């Protein structure tokens, strides 16, 4: 049994997002992109993976690409925010 209700897929996706983000922060954008793409293959609607991929595109200077990534999943905004 997995703790907190997380499935192996959830854990694999989170690991890829964390590792991908670490690579991006270190400046290894290609390795970051590979890991973030893998996270999105495992969990296509993962908000953390989509945000990290959009951030990667911004770091690359690809603003249109970042916007396309963010359009994949629109999170409803709550009233008052």
C-alpha cells in the first residue's frame, strides 16, 4: 500500500518533475526537458509538470511555447482571487 494514497504513477510523475526542475535550475535545459516530458507522458494533466514545462519554455525565451503549455490545462480561478 502506498502512503497518502499516492500511486506509483503519481510518485513517478513527481520524481520526474522534481528532477527536471533541478536540471533546469542548474542550467541543463535539455535534461530538464526530457524529464519534464516524461512526467507529462505519465501524467498529462499534472499541474506541477505543466507549470515546470512552461517555466522551462520561458527560460528558453519561448514565450509562445510557454503559453501553449499553460493552455493544455486551465485551472478554474476561485472567486476573490
